[in-house]
C-alpha cells in the first residue's frame, strides 16, 4: 500500500458544557499515587500472563475469561484454562499493582467484575449503571475504576478497595448532548481513559461524534466536564490512544474509516482534532477498531475489522504527524482489539470471527510486523491483554 501525505494536528480549541449526572459521596482514601516509570523495564524471560475476553452469551462463545501464557521471545501462546463465573467479559483491564483483573459484563443490565489473580477468585460484580458496557480502565492511582456504557451512552466511576474489590458506584454521567450523529439512535460511549499525566479522564462517544474531557475528584470519585471535542458529523469515534509524551493522541473513526491526530493540552484537558486521514484500506467498509503506539512513540498500528489487516504508521514530529507506511494481513477475521506486550516486542490481535488470537513480532527499528506461528484458538476472542 503506498504511503499518503502526513497529517498534523491544528492548534487546540474547544468549549465545555454542562451534563446530567448522579453522584454519591464517599470518604477520602489517601492512597499515594504510584511513581511514574523512569526507565524501560528489563527484558523479561519465561512465560508471561495473557488474558482473553469473550462473549459467553453468543453461539460458540467462551465460558469466561480465557487464561494463557506467552513466551516474550517467540510469541508462542499456551492455554491455561478459564476463569468462570464472569458473563460476557468483552473488555479487560488490570490494576496498576498487577493483583486484580477487571472485566466489563457487556449485557443489557451492565456490570463490572473484579477477579483476584493470585487464585483466580471472582471478588464480585457491581452494576455499571447502564447498558452494554464495552470498555473499562483503572485510574493510575489505582483507586477508581472507570467504565463506558455503550448501549446507554454513559460513563461510570467505582471505588477500588485495598483488596481490589469494587465499591458502590460514585458517579454516572450521561452524554445527553450534543444530538446523535447521522444514523445514530443516541449516545454510545465506547471508551474511557486517563490522560498520561493523570490529570484528566477522556470519554469517546461514537453516537455523538464527541470526545468529552473530565476532571476526576480523587477524594469523592466524581467527574466534572472541562472540555469537549467535536469530530465531523458521522465520524463515529471509537478509541483514543495517547502518544507516550502525552501531547498528542490518535483517534480511530469506526464509521467514516479514518484516523485523526489530535493535539492535547495537559493543563486544560483540551483535545483538538486535526483533519481525518486514510487507513490504507481503500473505500470498502472497514470499521477501524483501535490504535496502539509503541512504547518509544515511533510507530502506531491500527486494527481494521473489515479489511482484516493492521495498518502501520510512522509517528513523526514528536507525535504531531502520522505517516501511513503499509497494511499487513492480520491472519484472521474481524480484529476487534489489539494490544502490545509491555516491552512493545509483540503485538496481539483478538480475532472475533475467527475465534483466535494472532501474534506478531514487532521490529524495533522499522516497526515492521512479522506473524509468529499459527493463531491461538480462543472462542469468540474480542480482547487480548498481555501482562
């Protein structure tokens, strides 16, 4: 695939507006925030954990969270069983201390579940306050779990106890404005993440073509909107991924099949989208799913569910530009989610319709991808989380 002209983010600007919410006060729990990493982690040896999300309520789906290990050198994946008792765990996240795994329960009456990893014990489930939660993340402080309810267009906050269990929900914010984009029946929150500096929380809504920025009150677990960024009508933004330096982010447009470079102002939490640029997949229906960026910030990869490929971009100008390099077949059908190993040496792709996870070796110099071995069979694999 031939390269396209690089695209840059414009100077930032975006207004903020009020939103409906429902809040509950909780006592302050003054756990210190973990220190920022200062240097790359040493090369790891021996099997490393891999957790795989699925749908348990569909034909051919799994029985819970898949458990496996992978060799960080060869990329070989070995199955280790299943964590049962977790319904429709379609997206996974781990606590910063590595002791607890969290999963959404993507069902009409949505939930979020905590699992202790030492003995794989399910610690309990809390209501997400909405329908079909499809994404969650843990705040860097380790004290709050953030989740996005796709079906009802809302985002929620739950406190995390010392044991890793979840407390009662402390906030629920509904994306009641702006009006849904073309062809959308309402808001559809698809992702909620914390900015790299930990100062703000950003929620991506596919239904309203908007990314909302909040400030999280870390003593009460409540969200206050400080800014919002509008994408072009019908873009259908799905997932936002930050450059490691935290001043640029990359947004995958599910509906209009584009990628957007966004400038980000950490002090104000303001995100400013640049012009849309191509995914390298032509004009066919594609449904881009997610971008990931290498730990050194040199390359970015996009999962293309319709094209069944991975697009490779060179990251230029300290994160301000993406230059399309090529596309690589993903080795299966419908890559719903991708993730890099912590050291950036491997890329994992969850192949929903192939019920498998494919693994790629990442060339540190060129960013090139080389598929290693046959895909690992896993029923309706929709999320791969390598630790």
